[in-house]
C-alpha cells in the first residue's frame, strides 16, 4: 500500500505543479513595429549644414463670402500680346479687383430691401406726425389716455420697423459687395482655382495670394543646437537657384516645443526679397555658427533615434535590434554624442558601423522587447 500511496502523491504533486506553473505563465506581449537604420560613417561634405525651403512671409487664401457663378476675372497682358486671366506668378496690388460672381440676385435683394425701407419710412413719418399732434392734444386734456397710448405704440413700432429695414438693407448691400473679390495686400498670385462660368460656393478658395517682399526659411534644429540660437541673430543662407548670392536673414522665430515625432525644433529665418529673386519653394542651405565638422570615423544617426535611458535622464542612448533564437529583440545602448550634422548627429561611441538602430518607435520600446521591423 505504501508504494501505491507514494506514487499517487507524486502524481498529485506533479499535477499541482503543472497547474501552478500554468497559472504563473504570462500571455505573450505583442511585438512593436519599428523602423531601423543601419549605422553608417558620418559624411564630411556639407557637415553642419541644414536645408530649408523658402515660403512667403504672409500668405492667404481668398474666398468669396457668397455663392454664385464666376462672371469675371482680372485681365492682364499675356506674353503673346493678348489679354488673359490673372494667374499664378502675376503681381497684384492691395484692394485690386481679382474676380466677381454674378450679382443679379444680390442686387435684387438690395432693391427689395430699399423698397421695404422706403415703405417703413413713410409709415414712420405718418406715425411721427400723429404722435406730435396727439401729444399736444393729450397735454391739453382733449384726448383720453387710451387714445394717446395707442398713438405712442404705433410711433414706437414704426421706429423699430425703420431700424429693421435699415439693417436689412445694409446686410443686402454687404452681400452685394461680397460678389467682388479683392486682394488684401500687395503681392503675388500663387494659384488661381476658379474659372469663368464655374460655380463658386460660399467659402470656396479662389486665389492664393502671398506677400513675397520678405521670405521665410524654416529648418529643423536639435535641442543641442537650438540653445545656441536667439531671435534677432543674423544668418547667412545660400541657394543653388541664385548662384553667387549670399542671402542675409534674421532669426524671427524659434519653436518653444519640439516636434513629438522627430524631437526637432523649427527655426524660422526671415530674408528680405524686395527684388523678388527668391521664389516660393526655393531650397536654401545654411550652417549654424560654431558647428564643427565630424570625424571621418564617427557614426552618424538621425536625431530621432536618440533617446534618454530610463534610469538616467542625463545620458543619451539608442536601441539596436539583434536576432536571438529566431526573435528580433531591442537592446538599449548608451552613446556619446558628437556634433550636429544637418538633421543628424555624430556618435563617437556606443554603436558600430553596421548596427541596426531603431529610428521610428524608439520611444515605444524597452530593453529586451520583441519588435517587428517594417519599412
């Protein structure tokens, strides 16, 4: 009996152990999708250089405030000597008429409101005369209070009707004026989005107009470099489209917050453009004063690959991916950073050429997390 009891106890113990082990098991964690970049050597050319695209200092979309069919667009001389509709690239002046929509309906509303106002004024004039007469009669105790009160009520009602009619006429005149679309500034047409005969709904964008007398170039800067910049500082830019010309601008805005995805701060440089040489979309390059060239053996990584270690918010680190037993795992490595190179940064230690570093998704992974690499 004792051997059988021992065997039963062993089997029961194994079952309890199995159940206990089963209860301790944890569900598999979902894999995190990440994008990786193979570490490469920092390139010497254009080290410390940033690129930016020029945009107008002021740009606005012009839209009709009432709907209607477009019946005229500003005419300008064409290259072939014939007149044509104003289009992208043409200069315009402030308050210059650019387009109109058919105004027949709105003119009829003005005429109707004006007629209603004339009728209300006629009623008011009669009510005013009655009020003046009855006021004297009431003061002389010739008419009763009830008759006088009725006259006062009619007079006040006529006053109110005139005020309402005047407001209706004013709104009708405003709507009629909205049939005309004018430029709010001296500038350049960037785009025309209407044609004669087309139906322009209320708020339909008709033109994009920009003031290009000043242009702004925006580039992204890391938190390491942004501390060296201040509003009002002078910066020199160069554009291949304008060879041999130095474009001198002023830093006019530094973003207070970094982009949450790239951790880059936008910096805006405003450049005078009285001669119109700088066009919208022109690509420019610049170099922040003090940016040094990287070592030819240093590794180069995008700025959004750099993270703070969870246990030390003063250091910097990256996550590299490694294959282990058929699984792709993320591992944290502390790094020593070097100089900014455009929108990348050199890394003097912590990674090796050829390592695969997580670029997108670096802030979502943890040490040892299983990941899936996506393009």
